[in-house]
């Protein structure tokens, strides 16, 4: 549509009492002073010949109209004066006409312009604004169902996706100080440079709110590095995937769940942040099941498993603090893990008894005879109460726990008791005692509902530089 | 009105490369055997090496540092420059 004409211009809408009130003035100015009238909603309002209907609101948006009526004067394509609402002295000054609307009150405020209506502003910004996005636009056919279309294009993890329209992506991008073109990670297996824009598109599809984007970005950064080894995590036939644990103030700001059903469904941030990271791995990195992802079984958490620690309810330092971060810093920790498994203990009443009981259950991690794979223990509040009562801190607990996690090699050798799995013979380890978990190989997080004597343990994969190392990154906002 | 969305993929098209032509005979060729470091991969490759040498090929053995990560670029480069063919072995 052409830009606004030179001379006097007014922008109005019918759904505005002030606009209705000034119609007699508009009539006079149109007749005697060539006032151009632009109407936003009803093309028959005002009933003055020559009124321009700004149906797509492009004129209003491009002219930064925030209030109706807005009266302005343009000379040689430049705006030289503007007033909003009805103010006789202002209207007289701009038009140079005296005694305007003498029957009207001196002043009356206007109404909001349709072009700044919260329901429309993002759409208009995406359509008419200086878009920061450079991704290819994919237009679905008229008869195509958009949800089916996204499945058909292979973008989905098996669940419906939110269509990543330019407006939604713009809204998502507004949540970060980063530029849309900034590269935030190199995503395996195809080693693709992930721009903030591409991550934002996948975050929209996952169902994230814009405020979650910094967590998604940090989450991707925790898995896309040589230590976490996302390529190997994908390629292994073992059913492991990235498990993201959020610490710090952002947990409460985003309303993340660290309480009841913490490892389950029902919280938007928990459910969509992990999903967004996995969609990036799929759609950008090319890590798709049946291709590079070779998992025999996989596990439900590969749709995206993200949760936060209950820091407020814990007497201990948080997971993040134990890994060297300030408690005021928000972080994501990525752990390569299988599905959570429950540790049932409703009888232990002392810290010592519960520790032994937890250790016994953890000896079965992956397999009772496999050692050296890491684990994440999610301690529930009622179990934590035993350690709080005993005055144990995180370090004391880990020391006590580890003391019950040593294994006599002779009992876990291959072939013992007719079981072939185990520690290889012939390595000279006979008679030795080895720890189930390597030093630093047990992450402990406090989370869960206030009632219930069920902690959970999440088994890991090949640990250390030969496999995957847990990685913690700061969430930068 | 049709709906327009932004492409969530990396928007690249994989480069398609043809396979190296299969040699008619292994006599005089150098075959690389890459052990990915899974248990007993060496047992399998010992047999393969024995069979290949019986066909007149010479064999160079390679090992990945860990089965859990891709082969390092230097190792891939060395195999591609020193060998006429390669067999990658998984075992367990």
C-alpha cells in the first residue's frame, strides 16, 4: 500500500467513542482542507467519501500509530506535526483552522490503535517489520493440515508440533539478547552450526514460552561438546539420552517443577525445554532414530527430560554449587542417562540405614556386575529428612554412600554363578575391591513431592573421556 | 489463507558421493582393519586378517580410542591415505 499522502491525515476506528465524536470535525476538514481519512476497522466509518480502509493495518503500523484518532500533517513525504486523541488547541494548531468542533468538549483522550493490539502486534511486526529471521519460509498448501504437514516433513519427534510461524519465532527471539545469527553450538552428528534463530524455531515447535529460550540454548551447549559427546550418546545402542537438571533462580521464574511428579508430565517448562533440545538435535544435527540414533530400546525421556532441583527445601548445597557455581547463577547440568528407576525404602529411619539401602539398590545400576558407569540419584524430600535430621551434608552423605558401594571383584567376574556378564577375567583384578562408581560419578539432586518414600536413580552410560561426562553451563539471559 | 512457517532444519542438502569401485581382486592391495574397541573385536579381526592375507592382501590394523566416539580425523586420514580398502569391525 502507498505511504501516507502529504497534507492532513487522520487515523480513526469505529470502535472508539472519541473517533465517533470528532466525525463532524473530520467532515469539515475533509471538505475544506483535503483531510485524508484512514479507518482501521469499519470501511464505512466515517461515512465520508474517499475514506481509506487500512484493512491489513500496514499504514497504521508503518506510521507508528498507537492511538486513535491520530491527526498528523505531512510535507514532502515527511511528518511535521502529530497529535493524538481530541485536543481542540492541538488540532487547531496542526490544521491552522480556528473554532474547530466548537460544540465538542475541549479535550478527550483517544483509544488504542488496532496496530498495537497485543493480539496483533507480533503478527504485524513479523509481516511488516524489519525481520531478523533468514530461514526459508515454508508455505503449506491451502488444503494441507499444518499439523499433518509438519509430521510429513519429518520435523516431529512423534508428537504434534506448534507451527513455527514468523510471528511466534520473532516473539521467541525477543527473549534473548543474542542476535538471531549468533552461532551457539555445533550440533552432532552432522556438526551443523546452530544459530539462535534455528534454535528458536525448534523451541517454538516444542511448545516453549519465549522465556525458556535461554535455558534451551544453555541446554544445547551442555550436550554439544566433546565432553558430553552427543554423537556417541545418539549412536549407542544403549537407551540413554540427555537429561537436563536446572538450578538457580530461573527455576522459580519459569515456574519449573521440582516437586510432585518432578520426573513426570504436567509442567510446561519441564516438558518443553528438554524437548526443544532434542528437536534441535533431530532437525539441525540430523540425529534421528533409526539413522544415527541406534538405540535398541531408547527410553521415554528421550522425548526430552528436564527438571529442576528443589533447592529451597534442601539442607544441602545444590547440585550446581557442588559443581562450582554460585547459587545465584542459573545453570543447566546435562547427564547422559537411562530412564529413572525407583528406589523403594519405606522402613529406614536412620541416615545410616537409608544410606545402606540406597547403596544396595544402586549396586544394580545398569547391571550388578558392571562398574564405572555414572549415576544420578534424585533424593526425595522424605528421604532427605533422614539426612537433615542426622545433620549430614552432601559430602558426608556421599562419603558414607560410597563406603557401601565397593565390590569384591571375585563376586562380579564373568562366569561366576553361571552368569557370563561381568568383569573380564585375566586382567589381574582377582581378589581386588573396586568401587561401583568412579570418583565424581554420582550426582545427587533433591527433588520430588513432599510425601512418599521413593527416591529415583538414573543410570548412566560409558563414563569419562571414553564416553560421556556430565557438563554444567551457566544460563545466560 | 495458507500458513507459512520457518524451516526448522539446517537447510543443507547432503552431498551424494558414489562408492569407490569394488576391486576385482585383493591381491597386492592394502586393507585397513579398524577395531572400534568393543570387547572381542580383535578376535573377529584376527580371523578376517588371516583370511585376507590368504587372498594376497596386506593388512594394517587400526584401533579407535573408544567405541563411544567417532574415529579421530587424523586416524581417518591415515587410513584413507595408506589403504586401498577398509573394514570396520564391531563386536561384543
